[in-house]
C-alpha cells in the first residue's frame, strides 16, 4: 500500500544560489579513467579526435560538467607536469606509484585542456606538493596562464596553444595527510603558504585550494587554519574528501546496506560539511572569505581495489544516494564545489567503457536530470513524510525534496526522491498557484540493484512522464526507489 506525504514548495522564499560547481567531477590517472576512458591514442577500433575518445566526449557533453579536477588524487603528488608536454613520442614513461601502473604521459596538460574544451568544462589542476617543488608548481601556472613573452608561454605556443588557458582553480597538493606526504597539518600549512605565495604572485583570477580533512581526521582543518592565522588570505577554499559505502558490494548488497548509505552516509557528509563550513566561516572573520569544497566524494565499494583500477559497477542505489546527497549539498551555502570520484571507469563513474563500447550509469542520469538546479536560487520547501530506517533504528524522511528557481525567474525546478525500497508514496504537492507544470521526468527501477551493462545498456534510464502525472488536485505518485523531476513555468 502506498504511503502518504505532503510537500510544500515556497517559490517566493528564495535562499542562496546553488553553485553550479556543486556538479563538478574528478578524473585521475588511475585504472582506466584517463587511459582508455579518455585517451585512446590511435587505437584502431575506437573513434577518437587526435587521441581523445569521441564517445566519451559525446556522453560527457550531455551532462555538461561545470568543472573537472585533474590529474589526481594521489597521482597529483607523484606527477611532474613537464613529463606530459611536447612531442608525445619523446615523453618519459614513469611508474604511477600509488596505482601501481605504468604512466606513459601521452595525456598531459595540453591534452587535458583540449578534453576540457571538447566537453565544455572548466579545468581544476592539482599541483604536486608531496614530491614536487614550489618552482615546479609556479612554472605550471606560468605555462598555463602567462600572457607574457616568457620561455614557458612560448613553449605552450609551440605545443599548439598560443592563447593562455586561464586556469582559475589550483589545488595545492592532495591528501597531504596521507598519500600526499604524510604531513602534520602545521607542516602542510607552512608548505601551503610557500606554494600559495608563489602561485598567487602570478596574478590573474586564481582560486587557491588547500587540502582539508576527511571525517576520520577532523582536527586537521583546525590545526591547518590556526597555523595560517595572519596568512589566511592565501586560502580561498578548504577541500575535504568523503567516501562512503566501504565494505558493501557494488551490486550484491543488502537492503540495510542501502539504507545505511542513504541515511547514515548522507548524514555523515552533512555533519562534516557543516563542521568545516563553521571553521572556515570563523577563519573568514579575519577579513578574507574562505569556502568549502568537497573535491572527492562518492561510493567506494569492495570491488574497487588497486588491482581492479578501482573499477566498480553503479546501480540505482548510487543514483538514489547521489540525488539525496545533492539535496544535502544544495542546503550548504558555504559549499562551493563538489567533484565526484571519478568520471570514467573508476569508483562512482558516470561512464563505463569496455574496449570500444561505452555505457552510462544511473549516476550519470542524476547529473543530467538535475542540470536545471545549477545556478538556481534554492527556495524553501517543507516535507511531511513517512520515514525509512536502518536496522539500528536511525531514520530519515522517505521523501527528499529540493527546489530551485532559475536566475531569470522563468523556471521552478523540483526534484523529489522516494528513498523507500518498498512503499510507493502518494504526495500532495503545493507549489503555489503561480506555476504550472511544463515537464516531468523519472528515473525508476524494479530493483535498487538494477544497473546498466554492456549487454543491456538502457536497463536504467529516465523516462518522460505524461502531463497529468501531477493531477489537477496537486497529487503525484512517487514509486518506491525513484527520482522524479518537475519543471514548472509561470502561469501567464
Ligand atoms: O579517488 C581515489 C583516491 O582516493 C584518490 O587518488 C585519493 O585522493 C583518495 O584517497
């Protein structure tokens, strides 16, 4: 039997803007993310434009990622950018330390910039603090952004790009509490200041991103910010990492493991983001605004190990968790960007490839369906809903809602998720009298373990709902395990 919920959306109660960069992503030299997923060189069977895989570009253009972080991850602090420029035949082969695989350097800065241009995304580069130098990082900025007649700017032109790339987002190291050098926060803070001074000195519109904590080391951020007192103007964002789902299998999981992900893990992210938002807000009190970025997040299941190149399947569980997570992110005014890990063939991927074949995942569909939220103004909403709970009794609302009004006021967009695995929900929706439904879509499934495979690539995909999905009396049925989006236009 269907349960009942009421949802009130208040389009006139406008809150903060949902930063488009919350829908960013992350691609690392790891497993088959870059090599095979993006770069195929002159592979005889995979269509490519000068080495960059065409079907990947086409798929990613559909989700229009606002920003893409590269080259890592742990790989970033093992990467020397000069290895990846110039004639490809002369580039050195190295050992990718953390992911135990060869690094051919066929895909480097200029290839990444071309990939970003092809998919219409803004680059975010992470510099090497763990095994690199201040000079190397500063030179990378010069190579990418300089407009002057310098040797590095001329080298960029010789490599095919006379115009500067104008890269805005620069990360200073990655996980420097772990793979990025096993540093103490105080030591990293001083190194950070040194790197940031020389990067900032290059001028231009540049945002500097510091390595922040994960929930297991909450003191990292306090100690980092405390050490930098008096130098906090060097920090634009603190970037935290949160992975979820450890121990569970990608497709062979229990209902309770699902509930733990959409209840406990979303709640855990919410609390950690709130904590770091508070700390950065206090630090901003010294006169320079510091925001929070979640530049690695997503599911990490037990199939994803170093030997498998962190490959895992992606089911409707991933999609439901992603939708619930975005609803949470929308509420965080001081969260400026998130970058799910990772775009292709690694962890919670948007796209999976097998040789020349490519499929998109249920998570891909959430990114695509939620596009209208980006850059919109969050509006107040309230929900009265039955609850779902874990075996231990922790609970949350079965129905999760987020609504935004586009900047020009011409569209109200609401996403409604029914997280319940078994009960459909009859929702009484009140969005006020000034809006009428323009279109509705749904991503649903027969089983939360449903996923796309190379044999059944469209097993999970969104469908358009008929115009009367929202009945004249304002009621709407939400099937169990489903994500519904409603787009409204103003009544003339
Ligand atoms: O995304 C996989 C790895 O997870 C990244 O390289 C690292 O930053 C994190 O530990």
